[in-house]
C-alpha cells in the first residue's frame, strides 16, 4: 500500500507540474499549489518506515495495519487541501470558457 501511495503522489507531482505549463493565471497557481501539496504528501510517505513485508516477517498484523491507518489519517488533511486546489483550478478553467 505504501509503495503505491508514494508512487501515485510522485506521479501526481510530475503530472501537475507539466499541467502548469499549459495554463496561466489562477488555474496555473492552483495546479501548482496542488503539486506542492502532493510533493509534501510524498515526502511524508517516504519518511515513514512501513515496509510491505513486515507481517510476512512476523510483525503483528493488527499493529502494522494500525500504523498504516495512522499514516493515512495524518496525510488526509493534506489530501483534502490538494483536492480543494484542483477544484479551484477546474472552476477557473470553466470560467474561461
């Protein structure tokens, strides 16, 4: 799970930074802000030591699951901020049409 979180957020950063180049004004600003937030999420995920194979190596399944849950809860506020920035970007794009 953690490896997917890390990969997906890093991919989001790269994608959104490319999208900034295709937009201007408020749209670009919001997309850039979302990229920055996803970068922070990825950095936090990388800093956590939760290898996928701990249960296979004998660690308690419930303890590992609780650590993953706590990690997801810690980043959920940042996820909400990133989504809010993307919603602002979409609204800004819609206004330009």
